[in-house]
């Protein structure tokens, strides 16, 4: 029997936005990977970020994206912090993560939300062909902008979200921002690829965050008898 080779990752930084939904204990989290433009390792030893303002700069980029009206996140979806974790070649943390609190802020998209398990998928592309060159992240709790009869988001909304996502990824890549040696959003593959993101697109069909749906506790009432 052939034993599959273990996954091998190029060391990178994982940035994760974390917050709460309204006043409940429900949490949301989404993030992206940050690496070097040449695909080489981005580690705690060579990243040049210790003692700098880099983490605060990227956390501010996350907050700006979260509160951008064009992102379309509901006002009751509150961002609280951004976590930064250095990931090693085995896919595990190489040190304790760095957590940057942000001034708590609800999304800037308004107050007509979709259900909490519904999200908008932002697809990212690179110059690498195939699945190892593609990725996505999920914008939580979008404002409802479904159009009849398709029940998809309006094309105007789609264009706005895609534009906001492009500005966000450029900002994380330090355009503008605190200058760091060629750090930018990347797609990380377990096959050892670390490829810079070169494009972003958004579709009109709303998506579902499966992990959130699985965490929801169903509140059933009494059984109704049938005969």
C-alpha cells in the first residue's frame, strides 16, 4: 500500500478577522494568508515584523474593509480583533499568535441582514493554473440585496463587493501602508506552493458557511401529532 506524502507548506502568516454577531455569543472568523511575492518562506525569523507597526497596519486594513459600505457586511456583525499566526511547513503554529484588538465596529453595509450562516464568497486567482492557484474567503453576514426572480444579489452589489475586496487585498499588500519586504496576500497549497494573489472576483449567488450552520443549535418546539 502506498502511503501518501504528508502535506508540506511554505511557511507563511495567517491573518484572521474575529468578532461577534450582534449581542450574542456567536462568533465569526475569516482570514487570508500572507507571504512573499517570490514564493519563499515568510517566517517569524526573517519576516522583519517583530517590533514594527506591521500588524497594526494590516489590522487597520481589515477594519477598513469590514466597515466599508461597499463590502456589504451587516451593521450587527462586529469586528473585535485580528489574529496573526506564523504557520510552519507542517501547517501548525510556530509560535503563539499575535492578537491585535481593533476599535469595535459593525459592518458598514446597513441593517437588513441575511441569516448568520449566509455569506458572500470572494474568489481569488493567481498566475498558477489549477486548484493550487485558486482560493476564496467568505464575507460574513451580508446585507440582503436579493433580486426577484433570480433570488441572487444585484449586479450593482456584486460590483461593489468585488471592488472593495480588490482595494482590501491591495492594502494588505501595502499599497499604501507600512512597507515590509515584499509581503502580500497569497494562496498557500499543501503541495508546497505559495503564490501571490493577482485577481479577485465575486459571483451573484449567496453562499453558506457550512461550519457555522453546523454550530447552530436548533430550537425545536413540541412535536405535533399526526394520524
